C-alpha cells in the first residue's frame, strides 16, 4: 500500500484529469486536479486479483447470481458498522445518484418538497430539480468553524409540502461525522413532519481517527418504517467507474414501492462493479481502508496547517470523507477573485462552494485523496497565490 506512488492518470479517460481544462481552464500538464471526488490511488490488491480472474476467464456477459455479493455487503456492514441489513432489503443500483432518482420516483410527486441540509453534495439538488420536485434548503449553522443543525429554525420552515429528507452522512462537503445525538434529532424531525428519510452514507468508511460513523438504523432504529439507506464500495475503494450502489429498504411496504419504481427503469447490473465491490468488502479491503484513512488524516493535517496559516482562510476540521472545505470569507475578497487566484495563479481545479447550495458561497472544496507530494505542492501554490495576505 504505497499511497505516495505517483500514478499517471492523464490520457486514461479520468474525468478528474482529462476534463480539468474544460471544467476550469487549467491544463492537466500544469494543474492540480482537486475537484472530482475520486482518489489518485490504485484500488486494493484484492480488487486487482478479482479483475484478473475475470480477464483470465475472458467472457464478459450479463451478471447473475448476486448471493455472494449480498453476503459481502452484509458482512461489511456488520463487521465495520455494527448492523446487518436484511438480505431481501438490498437493491443494487447503477450508483447512488441513480438510487436517489428511483427513491424520488417511488415516494414523491412533481411539486413535492425534498429537504437538503445545505450546503451539501451538488448532485442531490440537480437530480431533485430535474424530476420537478422542489429543493427545500435547511441551512446548516456555522458555529466556530464547524457545522451544526438548528431544528427550531427547520421546524418553522416546514409548510406540509415536504415529503422527503436526503441526508449526507458523513457530510460532503463539510466533512462532519454526525454524532448519535444529531442523528436522533434528524430522525425525530422526520417523524414530527412525517417525512421519508433517505440517508446517503457513501462516505461511511472514510472516517478520521478519533471519530466514529454510526449508521442511521443503529442510531435511531425507531425510524426503520420511514428509512432508506444508501451505501457503496465505490467511494471507499476508488471504484467509481464501476457504478454500483446499494439502496437498502428495511420496511417491507416501502420495499415494494421501491421495487415497483426500480422495475420501471429495467436496470441491469454492472458485472465489473459488483465483482470489484465484493472483493473489496473483505478483510484485505478492510486493511487497505485503515491504512488509507491514516494517510488521508496526515494529508489533512498538512493541508490544514498550510491553509490556516494564510490570513483570512480557514479549513474546516476534517472528521470524515477526504474533502477539505475551505472558508475564504475572512479575506474580504469577492468570490470571483478567490476563484481567479485559485485557478489562474495557483492553477488548482476545485469545486466552487456556491454549487453546494445556500451557505457555500464563500467556500471552496479541495480533494485531499492524492499523493502527499501533491498536497504539499497545493499548499505552496495557495500560499503564493494569496501571498499578499501574509
């Protein structure tokens, strides 16, 4: 597990690298891509071995008989997170954005309100609006550089048109690992307002030392009749191209609703994604993830120290994910000037905080899942780009 090894990704159809110029105007020959949320690391050896066996067989037909895959999903959830989803509750989708699309079709109608705790992963709002549902932003409160929730304010926002909450746990982009108490407050809020709760926990394995992710069904089992869980191996093991996600529906009636909506899209399983994910959900994969989290934690320490040394910049303490969320409001600069310096002077491609919704306007998101030498280079470039603030 040599996470320091530089792997050439340019010219390999890697969106993070090969789409960087179109996205930000920065050439991949001189830029640092810190935007798309995938990693610059090779997947674990157990995944490479599983793909090797597929290559040796040489036949790439339709995927069938997913019993061993379901066993792996259940084993991972039990051994890593202390809950065992029922086998019959697990649906395999073409990634979790696809899973959310099916959830919206199953339980909402055009015009219904769907609650997001913003700022939050930008694809949520995009999918909700594309299906003609209304995005209801319950804005997170920034308290001493850390996000918290204000349920008294959220209660006052409700009109009765809201039908669903989409929770990001751990939180992207803020890196919060929600506590059991916070999760229970979210569950209580869902019950008070008769809301279906979709908990997207794709980052659940990427947790920094000193923090612990608790799945929603463990934190608040009483909401199982209104809960939908979404998990995947793709973010954890850098398998995003495999497009495989798990939508887990504990309640039998809700399960029927989801199955009906899912059948309407006639989805077929990605054989490569399921083989990779099954291999990753194993003791070998667990060892790799533990080493990965330690490596990312040190990347975050280096990045935060360098960024926080620049007057007016503050990187939110990272509890989970591999995404740094940097507040530029203390610079007194306009957002356009902040972006210009990052892209033109530092030549770093980042995700603009405004795309994550209300409260993100003066933030930028940086991907830390890359080789340490690149993290150090990014700090040097940022300190130079904002050198007049020193």
